[in-house]
C-alpha cells in the first residue's frame, strides 16, 4: 500500500486562515471549497459516514486522506 502523505499543522492552519478570509469577505462558497481541501479528522469522517452516509462524503469532495490512512482505503465501502 502506498504511503499517504500527511499535512502539517502549519499547512492546515494556513488553509483555515485562507478559508476564514473568504468567509469574512462574504464568500461562504469559497470558504467551504477551501476548507474541503484540508484533511477531515478521521474520527469526524467516521461519524459523518455513520450519520450522513458514504455518498455524502464522496460526493462532497472532502479530503479523507487521514481517514484513509487510519481505516484503510476501503473504509467507505465497508
């Protein structure tokens, strides 16, 4: 299995900073698009899968790299 690269806390904070800049400018769509590029924490991805379904996560374009690393690449279809 290929290694999944992880994002540093600094990189995650930079994404948040850019996203909140869009929100402050009144661009909630831009905020949402930028935030989806940051990896969703694996615990949150698991809860979202249970409550919203795998299709919600897949179609939403979320970055699920941390959940893939923790649960394996097939976790959404299990």
